[in-house]
C-alpha cells in the first residue's frame, strides 16, 4: 500500500495550523507535508511533530508574497538575492525539522522577460539551491503545475521538468510528480510514472474536476495506486487536495482504493 502524507495546508482547514498535526495523527497519518513553515517558529512545528509522532516529508522554499500572486521567484533575475535568502531560510528550517526534501517553485516570468532568459535564470537558481542543500543531505524537487489553476507558471509538463533537471546537472535535484496537475496537462499517468520513476522522489494526489479526494473524479486511482505499488515506489504520496466536505469523513478513500 502506498504511504500517504497529510497535506496540512489543504486538509483540516477549519482548524488552526498547529492543531492540524494532532488531527492528522488521529486519522492514522504517520507523515505530513505543507506549503510553507515560515510563519511559525521552527521549534513550535518540531514540538508538534514529536508530540504526535509524525514525520515531515516536504515543504516549499519561500515563494514571495503568496497573497499578492507570487508563486515562486526562481525564474526572475531581478529577485536573485531574495531567492538566495529564501534558500538559507529553507535550509535552516529543514535542518531543525529533519526534512530531507524541499520543493522550489519556479514562479511566473515577469512581463517582458524572454522565455529563454527565464528558463536560464531558473536553472542557475536550481544549481545554487541544490548545492546549498547538498551538504545537509537534502534533495531539491521541482514540480510541473497545470496552467489552468496557475496561469503563467513557468513549469507545466513533466518532460519540460526532466529536461531542466538534466541541464542543471545536480545529483540531488529530482522531480515532484503531482498526479492531479499532470492529468490536467498531459494524462498518460501510468506510463509516465513507470518511465521516470528513478527521478520521482515525491508524489501528490487529488482528483479532477474539483481537486477533491482521490476517487471523486475521472482519475482511476484504484489502478494507479496499485500500479505505483507494483513499480516499487517507496516515497510518500502527499494528500494535496481540497476536501469536498469533512476531512476525516472523506478519508475513506484510503481503504476503498487501496484494498
């Protein structure tokens, strides 16, 4: 059976963030992920992880002003200093929280920036971040995101991400494969996962339409989870979806689709 991590940015949104760790543990999760830790002291989060016997498996590098529309800054040459400061902050949190993987959001190229310049800057920043994280034994991940939910985002396809990883040429740079995003952008889920499994170090799951629980939409998750298991994937699958109703009531899919 695949290993599922509760995404605390999306699940249990009716509870304060620091209370969500207890709720995830109570629902049987052994691991969690979330978007950003930076609004809280790392010690507060570490204490919740210890208290509830949870492993933190993933969070993102700082992505700028989320409420103002930022979705990362790695492709923007005007923000290189800000990006590097964010890498330092992420490394400090990851070290204290014992996280072995962090995700770098590519961002949206600013108006007027040539696509090839945005891509080159992104690769330069990935190399820098990967080098900084390598000494602590931390992987850097990149994730293609669908253009419908996030218009203008630089990275949209798995092949595009794999080409960037190859060009950046860092041994700790890998692919984060979000099943929901890739169903919307390209389909061909089973074959893509099988073909590139050595480069995939984290997965995330939601269904479409609606980005709700697996099994609520068009993706054949019963087949896909069995397929991922048969391939020998030993990483985590983050439950990065918007519950259609009560979070715990919706978690029945774990038994229904993985029996």
